C-alpha cells in the first residue's frame, strides 16, 4: 500500500513537468522564438554643428616707431610710456639752430627776388614807353616823306627807324630780365618752403591715434634724423594703435577650407570676462611650414582700451552648421561600396534596405538629405545579422535630435596657468 501511494505521488509530480515541456514545443511558441530583436532609433528633425576651438592672441593694428625728419637736440618731450595720444599731437620738440639761420636766409632771398621782379617790371614799363615814342616819331617822319618826297633826308629817316628797332630790343631785353627774375623768385620760394618744412619737422607729431608703448629719448639728448630706412638711429617713441586690434588665430591645415572672409567667430577674453562675436577679415592664404596652420585675423574694436595687446582669447570657429534637418545616429549608417544605406522598418516591423544621402556628420548624429523622413525607424547596430524583408522585434532606443561637435585646436586655460604659476 505504501509503495502504491509513492508511485501515484511520483506520477503526479512528473505530470506538470511533462506538460510544460509539451507546451514549449507548441507551434506558436516556436514562431515567437524565431523573430529576432533589433535596436531601432527614430529619425528626427534637429540641428548639427561642427565647431573648432582655437586660442588666439591680440596684436596692435599698427606699431610705429616715430623718428624725427631732422637731427637736433631734444628741447622738450611731452609724452611717456602708457600715454594715450591723438593724430597730429606734438610728442616732442627739437632745437636746431642751423635751420633757423637757413630759414632766415631764405626769407631774405625771397624778398630780394620780389624786389628784382618789381625792378624788372619798371624797366619793362620804361622801355615800352621809350619804344612807343620812338616808334611814333619814326612813323610821322615816314608819312611826311611819303607826302612830300625830298622834304626829309633819307639819313634822318634811317636814324628814326634804327632808334625804333633799338627801343623794341630794349623792351624784349627787359621782358627777358623779368622772366629771369621770376625764375629766381620761384627757386627762392622753393628753397624757403623746403627749409620751412624742415623747421616744422622740429615739432614731432603723432602719425595716428595710439598709445606710447616705449620711450627712447630724454630732454637734451642728440636725436638723429630718420632720413634713411637703413639708418640704425633710435626713434623718439614707439606708438601702438590699440583702439583697433588684430586677433590672430592659427587655423589648422585640415580646417583651412572652412575659413572665408566674413565667417563668424565666438570670442571669449577670460582675462577681462568679455565675450563677443567677431568676423574674419583677412587670412594669409598660406599654411606655415612649421606649425601647419594658417594665420587668420579678426579686427576687434577696443575704444576703451580694455583689451591689452598680447592678451589671449579663446575662439569658437563654426566649421559646419545645419538646422531643422533629418538626423539619425551614425550607427544606423551602413556603407555598401560607395553608397550609404540604412535598414528601415515598415509598419509590419519588416526590414527594408534603403539608400540615403548623407550631409553633415558629427560624432553621434548624421544629417540625411534624402531617403528618410522624420518618424522613420532605422536599425542601429548589427545590421549584418538582418536580411531584406526580415521581420524583427524592435527595441526602441532614445537618441538626441541635435548635436554640437567640438574639435579642439588649442585653448588657453587662464585658471590653470595661474595655478601652475603659483605652484612654481
């Protein structure tokens, strides 16, 4: 009886196990196990930006060494390092005694030439008056002789005509003397203007608005005139045009193709806590052999002189940017030869391989210019496991619609530099 009870209990326990094994081999269960799962993402509308971070340095728009035109002793210097000056402002005054004497001499010569012109004019007037009288007398005698032949001797007629011609020659001579006097006056005037210009050069003025960044001369010093570009004479001061600065940025060779006049840059000057948008004004169109970078410049207004030349700036150069475009994860793209394809799911969760055109591509997202619509579901990863028209079980994964890709070409971390300097 005890054995029979144990056998019945064993059969009762085994029945559920057998039933479960039979259930696992039903046709419906076999069909569900045959459908593979696939990670999918939804095509969305978004933005993709590709930016390059670069470190730049501010330079003066112009730097000018101010030399005097003439040599002389420094009588007075009106500026020092750090002074803000304006175009035409007198920076220094030189003492050149020789120039004063030469200028006085040219004034005398100019006055003398004017007197010579006046005298020549008087001589012309006198010669013309004499010539008119003698010419009238000669004509009267000639008319009288023609009216009554033999009344006037031929000798007298010849003398009158000779005097007429002689007076005419004197008029011409007086006019020639006037021309010579006028030429002399012109030379005297030119000489006066030359010496006066040199005299004016003793007042050394600023050629532009700027800041005095160095001073080389003191009162009483002998200053050599900068008349020759090869001359090694020291200037009086050095001026920096700092109200307008050049922000110079070395753009790496690979990104030169994105540089164009008018291109915008985001600029941050950490030293003064200032940020602004700048525009590319010029670039060298040449890649430096050593740095493999092209110098690019942005003009920066600095009327308040808050930015000092030599300061660093961190910039953000936009290399590529698209807005409101169809985006998908880059893992959804499959390269088939030279053609990009994606695995798209239809409403029945069946796969269809579709050709697409790819635009701007970031590190996570890619722009699809044609071949997909927002809302389409695409397989992300492992596409080689699936076939055309194969049914899959989608596992939807969340993905961003927009992305900003930041490429680093060099940045200046002022806080890090400060801390490093303190450590040393």
